[in-house]
C-alpha cells in the first residue's frame, strides 16, 4: 500500500483514488453493501467530485472503485481519515488481500484504472466521439455572443483554444465519468 502524500501530485488538480479489492467467495453481497455505505460517507468529504464502481466480470471477485477529488490535498484528507480507516478495518474479513490502492491525476483514468482489462479501442473511439461531437457543436454556439462582445476572443486561435479548453474540462470533470459509468457494461464486456 502506498503513501498518499508521496504519490499524489503536489498541484491542485483532479485526482483519482483507485481502490482494488479481491473479495472472498460468498462475501460479495456484504462487500457491495459495505461499498454503498463507504461511498455515501466519502461523498460528504470536501473536494469530492464523483465515484465509479467497476464490477468484476462473471466468475471473478475483483472489484475496482474509483473516487475522484478536486485536489490531492482533499484526497489525502479522505485517504488518511479515521472514517476510512474504520471502514477498512470493518471489511477485513471480506477481502482475500489487504486494501490496495493507487492515486492518479489527469485524464488517464477516463477508461481504465490499472489492473482492469481495458475496453476495446473501437469502443473507446465510439464512446469518446459520441461525447465530443455534440459538445463540439454546442460550445461554439454558446460562445458566439462572447466572441461578438470581445472580438479578440473571436480570433481563430483564441476561439479554438477557448473551445478546446472548455470541451476538455467538460469531458474530464462532467461527461466522461458519468458516461463511462453509464456505458460500463457495454464498454467492459468480454465478448465482441
């Protein structure tokens, strides 16, 4: 198990707390109840942005839970909290291995946390395209009044940068965390 203060980025940027648990046979239902309870508690912590649970494929008992915070400081506060420590101690009899986690920043956790089989590239392409396309049509239209009011922002390079920044922010913080959760079954299914 790694130390959050050493692995988290020092910058204040969105940070993901990716936890992997291998559950003992027959303890799946109790573990899922425990997971709902701990996620309810973490959602009340400062800087909490959202969460995602990657269920194991049929016949496996490896669960992955991704909890996102707005900064490494807020993530560290949760990771080192007495509330989390108590939850982990209560779940010891449910797990085959100790609590395993990693901390990642940026957008690399949109699709695949470490240890989870990545989805097919064509599925990632379809999912991303269906998220980007409507935003690429809507954002310039919403910014058009701003470009008229402030002509320097309407410059092709400035406008392109502003649209790209807004699009990327929306994808990273709003759209993809919810969209990948919504499409999780299709995205991660084994059969083609």
